[in-house]
C-alpha cells in the first residue's frame, strides 16, 4: 500500500467508531503521534497542486456542521 492508501485505510477504521468519547480519545492519541512525527510526513510532496487544493477544500467543507453525516448512513450507502 502507498501512503495515500494507508491513510484511506485509517479513515475507514475511524469511520467505524460511533461513540464520541472514543473519537475524542483517538483525536488526542493521533494529535500526539502526529506532533511527534510531523517532520517525517512528506505526503504534501507526493501530491500534485490540484490534489493539495482538493484536499484543502475537503478539509474546509468538513468543518461545516451541515456537511456532517451520521456514519451509519454513510456505511449503509457503501454496503449497497
């Protein structure tokens, strides 16, 4: 798996979490881990300018409350 595929797998696993407490705990863990390894992360060098812009746009959209979806709805959609 390349780096982007690994990151996608992480997102899939996180998508399975339902309890807010679990998500908050995971944020703390990942935040600490990323902080310790941020200088090792070269994903931005792997992305094209268009991919970087798309990623930034998606991150901004994810912060809009109206764009949030219940994970069970999303899971059901992709099971079909």
